[in-house]
């Protein structure tokens, strides 16, 4: 196997999100931890994305589900009450 000295950042693979390069449903949040997403977001906003940014395109129902997933502690408190 030969290794080319020419390193290129490849565009996202077919079937993957064009924003974050992860494989997810367009209605679902982007992968906030994706380096491609973080780089792109940083260039545009001069800060790194939060999960709220990653799911800003989602509908309110999806956001609610995702927020619940992100904070298991909050969910636990709710169940105990
Ligand atoms: Zn994405």
C-alpha cells in the first residue's frame, strides 16, 4: 500500500450530513462533537457550538426529547418528585 503525501479534507460521504458529516436524520441534531461541524461553526460564529446550536434546526418536540437525553440528572429529579 502506498501513502500519498497529498492530504485533502474530503467532503462528507454520500448519505451523511453536509453540515457535520455524521450519519443522522436531517430532523435530528447535528453531531456537536464532530470536528468538521466545530470548525465550520467556529469560522462563522467565532465560538464553538453548544448542543442548543446543534439542534437549532430541529422542531420543538425533537428539542424537548434531546434535552431530556442530555440531562439525565434533571430527568431523575423529575421522576422522584
Ligand atoms: Zn448534521
